[in-house]
C-alpha cells in the first residue's frame, strides 16, 4: 500500500543506471521527484525523457559544495514543496580510481566516504530538522559489498574492477543507517538501506557467466527489478521497519 503521507521524494544521483530507473517508477506511482546532478545537460535530457510521467524536476548542484543545504533550501522554497522522503543514491566514480601500484590515494578514500556517509548524514539532518517539511523515510542505496568482501575470482583485474574503498564505505553507510534509525526514531523517521547485487546490462558474456556461477539464483539483477524494495520501504506496510539493510542480491551474500 502506498504511504499517503509521502508525496515528494528527493533522490541524489538521478542520472545513473539505478537512479533513472527509480525516478521512472516513482513518477509512475504519482510521486513528485526531485533529483540531483552536476550536469545540466543530463538534467534536461532526463526531464524531457520522463516529461509524460509526472512531476520530475532536476537540481543542478554539487553535493560536495559547502553550501549544499542552502542551495537545496532555496530550490525547495521556490518550488513551494519540500521532500518527505530521501533516497541517497549518488556516487562519484572518479573517487574509485586506482594507482598503478593498485593503491588508492587518501583523497579518493575521503571522497568515497563523503558520498557513502557524510553527504547522506548531512541531507538527513537537514530534512529531519527543517521546519517546512516532515521527513518520514530515508533509504540509503548500499551494496552487497558493504555486507561481504568481493570474491576476487569474479574479476579479471580485481583491484581495478572492485576497488577496496567501495565496499568499505558502503559498509559504513549500512552502519550509518542503523545509527540514524536510532537517533531519529523519536521523530518517527524510518531509515533503511538496500544492498543491491550486481545489475546486468553492461557486462560482457564472460563476466556474466562467472557471476551466475557464484550466485545462488544464477543470475544478475535486472533493471526492472530495482524498484521493488524501494516501493516497499516507502509504503505504509513498511512503517515498523527501521534500521534494516535489505540484501537484494539474488542470494549473493548467503555464501
């Protein structure tokens, strides 16, 4: 059942693979969707692509900007609409770069941590305490690699293809989820995470076969499967659920 208290969702990182699918499905269900991106051209393209589905509006903003919440506040004020659900989905793949000796620079560790922990925390705090909105639900988009370490046999070049900082910071995001769930329980704000497994569509046949051999369900997730756990977490059926991490991975984390 759709949660009638939630009508507007803020999604960070709207122009990526997962973000676009979430925006599409949210708009189909009648939510007003605000999404962030640093790329004005991609914002316009996405708004045009989904213009027939509902109220979708992009926010051109750098999530690492020190004035982030002020910029968002101005935008929401202009729209006369503040979000009552937040989906933390943004990433910056530049921070996953590996050096020639397979090490990671400290600034890349810090950048990855920002997107997994610091920015989701800042945005949750901003919306939870804002006088013009009532935040009901926060969903953090995590990863199976925040739950288990990668199986290096999956990759031809494990250091490059599965950077050590990614899973480490996603694990921190999962714990942030628990911390926020406890600290905002008195405000009746649910905070949960979804640890997705690998998503098909952009991998070669060799990788797909290796992945299938390592997964209990013998398959990667498909794009049309990505929205289901979000639909549930935003629904009234999920009201008692908070501080939980859903392993949505075809059983990957069972082994």
